[in-house]
């Protein structure tokens, strides 16, 4: 295409007009930030979706809540005093067979209400098959425990099956057989194997359920804990990172590592100048567990870019880091039990605190009612005004709880109290005063007073506690 000299001014003017229209299309806030759309959550403006907005309002954002030594003491005490937690280093080597049968029966109990798979109601015969798969009769009178470690992201499940089972025929978000996601490099105690040999009944540090055999490498306790106690390690601080692509060894290629995963680093004498065809320069070299042909633990070297969101050792346990880590999940879809390679409300809290080395129970009720730390009680009879007074003295970056839900308190702003959480939705009055339910199913910031659990019941009124995960000094 060519233009005559007379047409050039017209072309230039047209281009300027197009550029002007484009710049108008990208609306900006007063500080120059791009705003594609408004949050449309009561009391929430776009600036609130940046962690710096809240950190700037914290009086001492870099105050150390617990030192590394105190965190180690906290974790040791938690393993002793918090029933859902187990220190696998000191797990019993031999268990009574009846006790193991009781553990399995407690986890893998036949549901009392209807369940559906692929839109169809499940029959008694289906659950008969699942119960046979438990192979309880094969459990000996004395069970010798075995040790293992996860080699990839996987699931712990109610029964030894991958079947997705729901409460409603058209549900797809809440698989009732998933107990929790497990991330790579997670130690396990193995207590039993399913009838088909495809599932282990296993104890993680904070959960007990069925895990796929293919995702676990077996080893002995000394090898396992010597490896996990490697002094030099990375902690994943991003929402997720991946090891580098490896065309030769698939087990360590593009391995998904979620926030909070602790990854031992290879020692200098374990690092060759060529790793599966690539020079390691520019990367950390992770020593990763791999499942060998016979199911036993082997090792692979995985490369993690130095520019990825990882940290040498744990992050300092400060309000700044808690808030910063929480906002890395902003907008992520809610994942019940870890579905969709995501997380639910209590894992949102757990994974955050793991980056600082604080080990918490898995479920919201366990965190809110059983975890070690200072508890700020909010009984059901507590008035809204008294709840506000409590929050006026509550430190920022503290987890708060209602039945079945975990949240992170940010701070007070404009006479409301703001949280960030991974949640299903909220109710609020529309312009006519009618209460409307809004579905969220993701991570966002919301206020405790301008959103409601139901008509006339503020979100704040559903809370029963705030928990400071720290030692009493």
C-alpha cells in the first residue's frame, strides 16, 4: 500500500485518533493503574486488591511474630498437643491390626445420604464393591508401618478410588470422596494396601486417608528424614512453580510445586555440569524423590529457575509476609479439598503459613478450635458491637473462623473490617433493598459488615474465633 504526499496528514490524524481511542478504552484509576472493571463487591474498590494497600495500614508490618527457633518449638508442641497432627518421626513402628481396621472404617464409612456419579444415583452394590476394596480382612494382627514420600501432586481420598462422587446429580465442584490434596515431597506413614494393590492407606502429618500407590516412593525412616532434614532447601512462595522441562526424565520435568512445598537442594558433589542435557547455571538444583520401577525411592535432579517465586529457607514470620502470600492467590478458583489444582479456604491459610515454617491442621474446624495459639473467642451470644470492639484490638494478618470456613483478617478501613479468603459467595442488599446471593467461588477481599451470611446477619456475626498461631511468651 502506498500513500500520496497529500494523504499523509490524513493518515497521521487517523492514527492519532485510533491511539487516542485505544488509550480511552484502557481506563485508569487516579494513580494511573489499569482498571478493566469494578470489583462489584460491597465496600471493595480496586485499590484494595493490591497487598500494598493493606500493608501500608499495618503499624508494624515487619514485626517478627515468632523466630525460627520459636516456630520449631511451636511445631513440636503442636504435634504433641493438637490431636489432628502427627510427628511422623516418632510414629509407632508397630500398630495393632484392630486399631488400623478402626482407622480405615472411620475414614471409609458408607455415606448415609444419596450420592451421585455422572448424574446417576449410586447403589448399595457400588458401596459394597468399595468396602471389599478396603481389604480389611487382610490386615494382620500386628501391622509393621512403612514409610514413603509423595513424588507429585496427588490426592488423599475417602475410598481407594478415583471416582468423582457428588451430593447432587448436576454438581461438579464438590467431590465428596476427596479428602485433601498432597503436594510433592510430603512424607507418609503407610499402614495398609487396598485389595487391588493400587492404593495405600497412609498418614500424612495432618491427614489420614487413601493415596494412589503410583504417586508414592517407598523408603525407610532414616533415609526419609535425613533427606527431609537437608540443611539447604527451597520453599515455594509463589502460588505455584514448575521445575524446568526435561526431555529425558519425565518424573522431574515440569513438576507442579504448590505454595509451601519445602524442596531439599542437591549438595555440590551431587551436581554435574550437565543435567539431562542442560547446564544448571541460572537454576537451583533440587534433589527430588522419584518412584523407581519396584516402587522404591530413587532420586532425580530438577531445575528451578532462580527467578521463580522460591525462597532459600523459610520466609520470616511477619504480617507483611502473611498478607503478601495471601494475595498471591487472588482470583484463584475455589478448589474443594484441592480440586482443580487449586485449594479451599483452610488450605489457603495452611499453605500461606507453611512458607514461614508454621505447620497447621488441614481443616478449618481443626485450625479454629484445636490449633495451638492465642484464641480470641466470639461466642454466638456476643453482640455485634462487642465483636467490633474485639476487632479494634485484633492484630492484622490473623486467621479468623466460622463453622466450616477459614479467613485472613487484614485490618479496619472506613469503619469496616476487611478480610481476604477463598469462599463460595455472600449476600448483600441490592439498590432496592432486596437481599441477593452472589456466587464467588474464588479468592477475594470482602468486608465483614457490608456483606452478609443471610438477611440481617453480617458476616462478622458468623465468626466464632480469631487465632494467633504463636507461642505464649
